[in-house]
C-alpha cells in the first residue's frame, strides 16, 4: 500500500506530464515554430523574413536558445499548475478549519493540549521596514 506522500508524488508526476504535453501542443499553435529548411519554390511569396541567418552555426545557436525558451515555458507551466493545486488545497483546508473548528485562518492559534483548547494569540503588528544603512 502506498503512503500519502507516495500517492501525492505520483499524482504530481502524472499531472506534470499531462501539463507539459498540453503546453507543448498549445505553444505549437500559439508561437511560430522553428524555421524549417524549405526550398524557394515551396515557400509562399508573401512571407516576410524577420531575420536572416548568416551561417549554420548562428542558426544552431538560435535553435538552442529557442529550445531553452520552450523548456522554460514548460517548467513554468508545471510550477504554475503545482502552485494552483496547492492554493486549492489550502483553500479547502482553510474552509474545513472554519466550518469544523470555527477558526479564522488569518489568525494565529496555540493548542493547549493539557486543557484540550485552542487559544487565539495576538497577531503581532506589522513592523515598518527598517531604513537601509548607507
């Protein structure tokens, strides 16, 4: 039997793969793909060239940079999905604390196990930022 963290890991992994696949499909529709080698006869005449590569090495560097960008976008999408999942879980936990224990999630509490009570603590006032020293 898998533990809860194990199941969570599998769920995040499966979600990550699904999101990466969806993002790659979306990116292929939303952004131009890498330039493909085509013959002059096959290229439409109304295309406007935005950059002309002077060498294969320059085109290779561009390809590496473009692939790096795609990888960054994919990782950012996975992180965003993970963040959204955690935010949803936090909202669910906060709602459970409110409905079951009548606790305001924005306040601080201390558990007194001896008396079996929760004690609301004072929230410290926000301190103004300290002036930067020269």
